C-alpha cells in the first residue's frame, strides 16, 4: 500500500509539473520573445554597417564612351557623411537632353561634379565622352581679366575665333550693347561691372562659340528673366548641343525631353 501511494505521488507530481509551473513558463516565453527581437535588431544594424563600409571604401568607376551614361550610381559627399544619390541609372543620348530638378541642397550640383570627375566617393559607373566634347557652366561664371575678346573666347585662346562669330555670339545673348559701351572687342572688361545676369549671358556666349557636343549647365541661367532664358536655350539647341541642365523653371522642360527629379 505504502509503495503504491509513493509511486502514485511520483507520477502525480511529474504530470502536474506543467500545470504547477505554468506561471514561470509564460514568463520564460515572454523573455525569449524579447531577447529574440533584440538579437534580430542587432543583426540588422550590423548588416547596415557592413553596407555602409562597402560604399565607403569604393570609388566611382569612370570610362570614356559615346555619350553620357550613369549606371547604378551611389554618390556620397567627400566627407562620406551622407549618401546623396542611391542606385541611379540614366542615359543621355544625343538629342535627349536631361533636366535635373529638386530642392536646394538635395545634391544636384554634386551629381554634376561627379559627371565632371571632381567627386568620386561612392559606387557605380559614369561614362562620359572625351573632355573636348563636354563644357560645364557653373551657376557663378568664371570671369577672367582681359579684353572682351579674351573673355568670350575663354577657355580657348583669344585667336581662336574671328571677329564675326564673336559679335554674333554677343548678339545671340543680347549683349551687343557691350560693344558700344566699350570701344570694341579689344577693350578691357574690368570697367564693365557686369551684373549677375550679364555674366551668365557672357558665359552662355562662350558655350555658343565653342558649340560642344554636350553642354552641362548648373543653374547657369538662374539670374535671367524668362524671356532671356528661353532665348538662350533656343540658341543652344540650334548649335546641336545635348544639354544636362539643373534648373527650377517648368518652362525648361520644353528644351529637355528627359526630366530627373532628385
Ligand atoms: N565639399 C563638400 N563636402 C561635404 N559636403 C558637401 C560639400 N559640398 C556640398 N556638400 C553637401 O552636399 C549636399 C548637396 O549639395 P549640392 O549638390 O550643392 O546641392 P544642390 O542640389 O543645391 O545643388 C548639401 O547638403 C551640401 O551641404
Ligand atoms: Mg547647386
């Protein structure tokens, strides 16, 4: 009888274990779930760090080709503290000008810097035609000390163009009045004190003279009124140039079959 009672108690406590420990078991499940979540999150953070390191070490690959082509470009600032563009692919074939839009500080100029080869932090490929086929116009034109002839011919030398094309270019950008204010093409330009818009038009005149295959304009007509801006873009199109422009005005879409919104 005693042995039977002991055996019964053994079996009873063994079978009742789960019922008696239910409270603790529930606590254990909750703890396991929370620890599981934590481990999962830690794993994610680690993966992100590895991705960032992957980009930090690498450079954008550059090649020469027929036209401007960007493949899977991820672009970072030189200080590597922010990613400006992630996995961008775009092709600018001849006649398929590209307009880049987006709010200030988003990375429009930086993208052009990357095309120019000034910035190389990131990954992906940028293919551009040879240097001689490209011409860049920054938002604030670079003016040189010298005569109007030198100013217009830049970056070529003063002998590069005859009088006629120089005067024609001035007329195209509505700056022919400068010839009257000065005593001709060989007068010094320092006294002119050109306004921001006049400087931008002068820079576009350089572009019209040189007529590159690709013209890259970083808000290069931002100081101009709508009418003058349209005039310049029409003149640019007539040279047969394909453009990559940064600009804010909707009207620019008329001159660019492709639009990239950053
Ligand atoms: N030399 C630099 N080093 C680090 N960050 C830069 C540098 N130049 C610009 N940036 C940053 O990169 C971002 C994009 O700048 P930018 O391309 O000039 O803008 P936007 O679209 O107005 O042209 C900005 O946040 C700017 O502060
Ligand atoms: Mg800019």
